[in-house]
C-alpha cells in the first residue's frame, strides 16, 4: 500500500451527514478488547449497515495478535491479507467498515500524525476501489474517543463522526465522543420552569427529538399532549381509527364534533394548538403501513396501542433500527359481578441490545395474535363452533385516570431518556388498586427471537428483490374475499398538521364549539377511511420472475385435478434442526417503591 | 415477517413434500404472504368434484409469521367420504375457491421450534382422520 501524496483536510467539524450508532453492550465489548491491562494497542473492525444518515453497527470484529503485522504499545495494524479479506467482505455485503484502534495510555485520545498518514493511505487505497462507501476511523481511550469520517472518500475532506450509544446510561464509564449537533432553538421564557429542572441543554434535547406515537387513543393522546406542552416539536402519528362516542371521555381534547374524524388528525390539531412550534406527520393507518423511512427517523417510538401485533412490530422495528421504544399499556379486570379485581399499567423501555425487548420478557402470545388477525366473520364462526368465548371481542374497560397515570409515567421515562437527568427504568409496573409501583432493570435474553445475535425476526437482511419473494413451480394468485385481508403494496399517506392547519380550521368553523349543546346536532359524516395497505416486506420493485426450484415437471392429465398418484419415495431429507434451547439469563434488580396515599 | 427466515422454510417444506409426491408449490412473500400447494394428494376418503384425491392447500402466513401458526385453507370442492367434515368451515372468509380448514392449534407454538413443516405435518395427520376431535392426540 503506497503512502498517499494528498494531505488530509481535517475540517474539525462534526459531520451532519452521518452518525454512528451502537449499543452500550457493543461499546463495552470494544472497550474490553482494545483496552487491556497490558497497555498494548489493539485493533478491531466495526461493520455497519448504512441507513439514511446513520451507520448501525451490526458486528464487532476484533483482530487478534496473530493477524496483526504490528501490535505494540504505540502502534497496531492488521496484516495486509487480513485487511483485504475483511474489508473486501464487508464492502461486498454492503456494510461500511469502521477501523478502530486503541490508545490505552490515554483517557481522551486524539489521532496522531502517524494515524493521519495511515488514514490517508486507507482513503487512497479504498477510496479508489469503493468511492461511494464512507470510510470511518475511531481511536479509543479509557474515557473518550476521537473519530474521523471521509463521507466522500474520493476527496481528502475529513470530519468528526458523531456517535450515539443506545443505552448510554448503562456504561460503566460514560463515553466522551462527538455528538450530532442539534440546533433547534427554544423559547426560554415559555419553558422557564422546565429549564430550571432539566437545564437549557436538556430542554434543547427535548425540542430536537423526533417522536413517533403509535396509537392516539386514551393513552396515546395524553402522551402526545404532554410531550407537546413539554417542548417536543417533531411528531409522527400512526392510528387507523376514527373517534367514536365511547372514546370521548379519554381522548384528550376530543369533542362531539370530532366523532367520525381520524384520531391522528384530532390529536394532531390539539398538539399544534398546545405547541405552536410543533409539526405532526399524521398517518391514518396502521404502524405497519407507515413508510419505514419516516418511522426510522424517529429518535423515540412510543407505543400506546391495544393490538399485540402493533406492539411487536414496533419492538422489532426499534431493534432493527437501533431506536428506543417505550411500550405502554393499561388493563382493568373485573369479576362476574363487575367488581374491579385488577387495575394495572405496564411501561417497558426497549433500548435495543442494552436491555430486554418485549420478546425477552415473553410478551409474545400466539393465541392473542391469532384472534387479532381474524375477521368479524371468522370470530363469529369460531364462537358458534365453541372455539372462542363470546366475550373475546368485548371492549375492554378503561378509565381516564388510569390512562393519565400511565401517560405521565411514559412521559417521565421519555424525559429521563432524552435529558439524562436520571437513568430511566427498564420496566415499570404500577398497581392501580393498592397504588404500588415497581421499577426493575432488565437484561437481554440470550436466544431471544428478536434481539439476540443471529435472531431472525428483527435482524437480518430486510431488502429483497421481488423475484426472491415470489416464486415456486407456478403462478400464484390468491383471491382474498376481503381486499383488506391481503397485505397490499402501497405505504400509507400522511397529512402534515401544524399551526397553520389549525388556524385555517378555526377560520372555517361554522359555530359548533366545544362544550356547547352540540350533542343535539347530528355527528358529521365520518371521513372516508382510506383503504390503506402496506408493504409487509420491504422489497425492491423489479420485474417479477419465477424462481426455479429444483422440481421435475409434473405430468398433467386431461384435467389439472385428476392426476395419477405420484410415487412416494422412502428417502427423507434431514430435517433442519430447530431445537436450540432458549436460555434466559435474566438478572432482575428489583427496586420496590411503594407509594402510599393518593397522587 | 422476515423473508430471511421464511424463504428457507418454504424451500425446506418444498423439499420435504417433494420426497413424497409432486404437487405444485408456489409462494408469495411480498404481497399476499401465502404458500400455495396445488395438486396435493389427499389421504384416502377425500375427493374433489372430479372424483380425484387431489386438492389445493394455502398456508396464509400474515405479517406476524412465525409468531403464530398460519391459517390453512383447502379447495372448497373437497369432500370426505361423500360429506363435508366439520374441519371444513367458514367458506365465506376464505379466498375464492377455498374453504377454511380447522387446523389444530399448538398451545406451545414456538417460532424457534416450529415451522411450515410442522404445519404441514399437523395438516397431514388431520387429513388422515378429519373427524377426530384431537387428531394429534389420536394419532
């Protein structure tokens, strides 16, 4: 590898185009490998999946001494053959490599002159071969890192690569690293009281955080309004439902005139009124139908839904995109006499790779999912056959104060997460009957189907060519009776709601106002519910083609339905093993906080 | 649903069925999320409207597979010993040309242990004795 003649142009600025994202667990692993007690410099690769403007670390590849050309107290470099192999493999897989080496003698290291030359030589070498792949470098010390990124390796221009650590509060030693610059300003007078608690920096973090809220019913609407008043300016809403009369006691701000309107619009307008700086991308659709890019740009996703499939989708989505997910839910149970026997709320914070996800906690329920996906007709048929109880579709009891308590806990978790004023709990359960609250820490479960290494629900390649997804021996055409039963191909459309929309709607009002005797007026016609179908799978739109499986052409008789019987063979293919035992390594630290008296 | 998990399952199922007979197997993991097996030979006692033992089967995966078992549909002209056994029902909710098959629900369905081959095996056992209340137990 030749020494580069170009001189690196270190701008000293922090990149606004790319951000490195890794979990606290991954960072601890890198630290453990590179900063060993022998004081020798060590080397590792991070292989990152590029998504939008984020580089998501998917794999840490430590390089042992026997694979290094140099490994001393002041220098380290892999063998050239190792570099070619590892970098070539990463590039071929569409991954962006980040080259990490340590300065074990330093707390907060900086790149040396030698490091500068080496980085330029890498750029000179790899930039020609892979001009469209960013090149990143990290030097790690005991407390901090220095970073460098060639966003365009065809030029010597270099910036600092900002780093985001998922679950940063779990680190033994906080990481001093470049951060994404967030320059949205705040109204100091408006948020004076919050700033006195959270500091100016904390309030700015809130203003610069994009929040996705899934479910804008009794719980979600309260969360949305609290966050809006608190200073969040950037929202994405997803909910396919319209407001019904029975929702009015619980959906914050909803009135009789909102019956029949999309919940995302009703709550979106409330948010814009509460915070004139706020903008809401409102999707009147299931979260599964929201364009992936819009949801993945949310720093925090909050689930306030009563459907398990939506919760689990959000869980998998957060894991795949290394985003925080706060899942909130409440439940009231009654006995046959109608007496309340249980009143509870559960709030779980998912910090992918750092703590337990919903599947780690065993919150999947196959039977619940099965019933959720049944149509009304199917449910009725199963009830008639005795497969299901009649009350399986009965509405769940719900009361505003329980929602309010859960909403406030969610907002508090969000605040701790974003402003760092206190570490957030991983899992909170509160009991509405005895006013008890339990907050516990959680750990990822080894073998989790969603978040463990090699898990195949949330991880893995997500983008496929259509010809990989449709194939077989013949043309497939399934004519579902109800088009809504067939997941479609179109993502949902959104409406942007901000202060201008609210001002316009106020100007158009014809006299129906909140709190007046409008109950006698007929409810407005419900807004037409768009037939929203979403991509179940992200795929590239290529020409469809049949995938040829290794199958002999069947013999056809005069009718496709009257073939002669085929011969059965005695040979049986080895069955792919699916018997890896699940082992749960759950360490739960229980902090019991009992609240007495009324809130 | 992660195609990376499901595509190999479909191929494994195809290989398994191929060892025993020669149905036509197709899949759509992009839009309909289904696996379709055509011209599958049903066990003795079953026949279609042409009097042959062959019928079509659909595994309707949905976006949540493999978290739960897929739904199963069979050709709506299949009969068993001249009648319609109780396992066939809810035709109005099935795709055109099909009727819903009451497949045994595994109480311990586990995505790590169970797959489309599991479903096919359950279906085979049920087709052998469609009048049984608990075909797996009786098998």
